[in-house]
C-alpha cells in the first residue's frame, strides 16, 4: 500500500456492543474496497480482523485489529474493536488513535449497553461519529424504533438519520439518501444502483428530511436566518451545514445497511470521507521542561508518535502499532522515548491488515503503521525526534479491580510462568501481576472474569498450565487486652546449653500504630546485647499469627525484667524466649481478627440505585453518601470489607446490566464480626490440617 498524505487519510474505529456486527462490517469494507477478494464470515472463523485462536473459538473480538483500505482518492484506517467490557482497553486505544467513530448498532435488537457506554466516551471527547444501523435484513429489524431509543437513551449530541431504509427485515432492499433524495439498491458485490423512490416512502422521506434540514440550519446564524425566512435550504447548504455539525460532534448522522449482504457499505465509506475529519488537528504534549507544548499535524514537522497497541506474532515477535501525530516516520531511524529516557531503533515499517503485513516506505503525519521488535517501549509510550523531544498524553485505561490467585500446576510451569505473564501484559496493559507476601500468593488482576479466563487459555497455548482461584484476604490479628508474661528457654544436653528468661508486658495499640518495643530493663538483668534478639523473636512470632496464621499488628511489648547465664545465654536463646513470651502472652490478651475495609465508589444510573445499595448492604457495607454526577448517574460512596468485594466486578455488571462502574481504594483495618472470625479461623485450621 502506498503512503498517503495527511489530508487524504481518515482514521475510524468500529465500536458497539458485542454481536452488533463490527467484525462483519470490517470484512465488508475490506471486500467492497477491493482489499480482499473473498468475504469471510465470523461463524466460519476466517474473517480478516478476528484471526486470533481465542477469537475464532469464541466467535467474538478480543483484540482490536487494523484494516486499512483505499477508497476513491483516500486511505481509511479502520480499527475493529471488541464489544465485550473486559476488553475495553483495546477500544480505548483505538479511540485514542482515531479522529472518528463508527458506532455499530444491530437493527434487530433494542439499544444495548455497549453502545451506550461507547457513546458516552465519544461524547466526552466531542468526537465526530457515524451511527451505522447494521443487520437491516435480519428478522425483527426496525430502524425507526432504534431512532426512538437513541433519542431517549443517548445523551448529548442528537442522532439524525441521513438515510432511511427501503423495507426492513426480509423486505429490506435498499436505501434512500435524505440529502440528495435519491434511492439506491445494491448488487451482490455491494455496488449501488440508483432507483426510483417507492411511493409508500414519500411521506416518511418528507418527515425525516424536514428534521434533517432543521439540524443543518443550526450550523450558523446565516443558515438559521435563511431557513426561518424561507423554510428551505439548497442541497449544497444542507450538506455544508451537516458536515460542519457532524465534524464538531454536535450531531451524529445515522446510516443503515447490512454488512453480510453488503447493502449500504459503499455509501458508508463515502460518508466516512465526507463526515470524518482528516487528522490535521494540532497535537499537544509536554516539553522536557514540563511545560505544555504543541506541534502541527504536518509531515515536515519534528516527529511525534504514540504506541497505542502491542501484539505478538509467532514470527516477528512483538509488534507495536503507532499513530503518527506529526512528522514523517521512516525505517532505520533512531527515535527517543521520553517516558523511559531511552532511544529506540526503528526497523522496517508495515501496515497490518488483520495479521497480514504490507511493507511501507514511510508514514506521514496522521497515519497508522506497525513496527516490529522495539526494545523497551510499550503501549502508551511516546516516540519522538531526539532533537525535538515531546511527551504525548498516555492512554486512559480501565482500572483492574477483578483479582484471582494464579498458580502454576507444576515446577516446570512455575519456571515459565513469569516470562509468559510479562508477554501477555505487554499486549494487555490492564493485566497486572503482583506477589502478596502476607498471603504468599501471586495475584493476577484484570477488568473481568472472561479476560482472566482467556489469559489462562493463552498461557496454556504457550505451554504453561496454570489454575485460578479466589485470592486469600490479607486478614490481620491484634490484641484487645493487656497482660504480663514470663517465658524461660532452657536446654541442656551436654556441652554448652541454652538459657534465657524474659518478663514482658503485652498490650494492644490503636489501629495503624504498628509494633512498639520498649526496653525497660534496669540494673542489667538482661544484657543490652541480647535485647534486640528479644524483639527479633517477637517480630518473627507476630508474622506467624495467633488465631489463624495472619500477621499480628498494632501491639506494644514492654521488656521489663529477665535473667541470663554467663555461659549459656545467647542471641538465639533470647530470640526463642522472646517468641515464647509473645505467643503465650498473646493468647491471654483477647486476640481478635482484623479485616481490611475498602472505600468503594459506584457510578450507576439512577434507576439502579436501589438495587446497588441493597447489594452493598448485604455485603456488610456502610453507605456513606450519594451525589449526582450528571447524565442521570449517581455516585454511591460506601465502605465495604474486602472479603465481600472479590467478585464485585461480576456482581455489579449483573445488577446494572453492564451500566455500572466502580473503584476501590484501601481505607483501614477493623475488627471482624464474630461469625466472620469464626469462619476464617475454622478455614485456616482446616487448611493447616490438610
């Protein structure tokens, strides 16, 4: 594929709910444009953009994929994105790399939450959008019902049909363009053929065209004034007004068609060239001195590019997808990564069409290309001209609050696990791995359960067999009373013996105070040399716990007396005595279990507030308050024990039909209720017995 200048490039993403037909639409635009000569089908597992084994197996998009096409005098970089919530980071990367969004809705179903969520994301950015109503030839398809739902459920910019269908479901034959007032049918390859407008559509055409003209008239005062005076505008004025309002994001044109029968696809591609702006906007970032700076989207300007996606290829290795914001990217050049302070050597450039690679000589400002085998640079990193450094804003990614313990099934798998997890995290930056010393577990975090299940399957294909389980809650233990304890360690078995005696006072402290050790020895009853050993022994015993094997916190140990022997006393003897004193005395101090409490903020539509609050109450949550946040959303603030939040990503999705989102932040530890403590202690003893 040749290199196109900035003005002839359009970058669009296909977004929408799972099952709306985004991948079939990507396949259709590839076929109609001549980029491929065979139309693949999702059900048969041979579409261009769903090529990963997991995508083929599940018949759903997991990773965003690039599908560039040449259409008329321009190039359109199409990014097919997942519709499932767990893979939102792929959609966010595509949003960052594109100027326009094709929102895909299924005509044969009600408004779905995936479309609502991506609508809100694009609305926040005032992003130019086109709503493509797909599956017009399917049973129960109803274009006008979907338009009513858009008016009711989508906030902000208005959806304005620029086409209406000729027939629906099994009678769907073609499309009427409301601007030109021309009707089209389509042959088997999607080529449009002008036809007469059916007589029974004349009234419908007049009604919707009037609404279209009203929207176009709002483009500026002159058009508004003319429309109010004459109640009409020319086709050129309507077109001009629509283009300006669509590019500003204030209205969204609705088109219709069928990706499987190719009806309407060429008109959609024409609309992309008309309504989606070229990537000519100035780009903003941060200079090395921390000040905001900008750069024109000019191929002659210093280079600035962003890595918005990373994937792995069995032959090439790591592939970095880059959006060039300014300058011209060429192979065999050295660029600077300002976030890491390192230089990167750029190898051959290529454009991707699914997994197929085409070499390109250069990429001008605004284009999207891929480069293989970069060193340390990762998703979200900027690459720029070393002589003109600039840091672009990084990607916004969803928080990874769904956690599971990941464990290798064998020693051989354990040796390979870390390296392969790093590989998966390169491709999906929402995957996080950390080691919790308190519970001795490796914790894998992500956006949802499907994402982590997929991670296990991918590891298995890489030769690493693992299993996931519910992670342990890092409970802690403390003392609620006060006592004195004498502990003596004496051992004699021939030769030098061991002797140490300590007198200590144990007591609990307020939450967060940690461990306080007080040396109150007077008169040299215990040598100063041995006192640190007493503290060391106590600390070691605290790590082992009293009730259920969890770390003991927030206590004070006061060493006020003791005895030693000139020959048999040693550091080790006093460590053992200190440990004994703590363990024996702690049992007399009413030990209690502490559980971690988290601050939770849940953002939900008002209609789900009652159900969400009821669910939080059932999870032993304390509701702290509620406040509106706009778009009919409410933010519910609560404090909830961590043990009750381990599956909350799944629970909230179920309660709110995917419309809710939440955040978690550790707050404090507090005493667990008796029934919780009893269960945790019983589980711990059962595990120890096994």
